[in-house]
């Protein structure tokens, strides 16, 4: 459990999102190591101090909004939601990446976290589109994004190198207008 005060970027009822810090390294890497078989081959997050230092460097880029997903009741780090390759101007788009630790999966935490990160993307960053690329075999992730309003757009062979191999991905996206409709529908 994190002893750091929250200082959230955005908060919901059960989770909040905040920026990662150097002081999170031990808790973060323990979560990754404990969840390795659950996350592989979908994601390979930082599991060593050196890899975590590289992750923090990545988080400092202007085109990245990296967030830890934390449980509100005890501040525990549960996973990550990252917006990357954030383009403003006429494009107003970003890529979404996320993962959750095995012991927190299937409890609705990531649904709330993705709602929060999309709220941040569309209401604060004023983006028009957010895209998530998901490996075809990751049924849980595809169900998650479909549930919150993402639409399937296509298939990208050998799209992204994960765990040392080029892997196929399905392209899912949501536009600001679709997200607004999805939020209204789920709240009514």
C-alpha cells in the first residue's frame, strides 16, 4: 500500500489516477512481479529498478500522460493508464495503454479508471479521439473497451513488439461524441 498522499490528477468513487513517482518503485515493481503470468503476453511493464527508471523518463515526455491507477480506500497502486502520442492541433488524438494487477482484476476498477482517463482526455485535454490497440486473444480487454463505448476499427498485423515478438493487434477507438453518449447511457 502506498504511503504517499493521493494528489490525484482525476478521482472517482473507488479509484483515482495520479502521476507515478520515484517513491512508487518498490510497490509498482512488486505488483508487476506478482502479476507477471496474468499480464503476459499482453503487457510487460517495468519489473526492475532500471526498467522503472526508464518508465519514469518516458512519463516525462510532453506527448505522454502517464497515470497510476490507485484504490481510493488505501491508496494502493493497482495498475496503469497511459495516454501516449498525444497530438493536439487539428488531430487532437492519443493512444491508450493500460493494465491492472492480477489481484485487482475483474472487480470493476479498470472500468472506472478508463472512464476517468477518458474524462481527462476529452474534457481537459480536449481531444477528439482516443485509440486502443489490443491483441486479438485478449478477450477481457476487448470486452472492457467495448463496454465503455469504443468501436472496433480494424486489424493491424505485426503492429507492436510485445515481449520480444511483433504481435497482431485490433484497433479500437472512441470519439468525444461517442464517449459522451456512452457516459449518458450508463448513468441513466
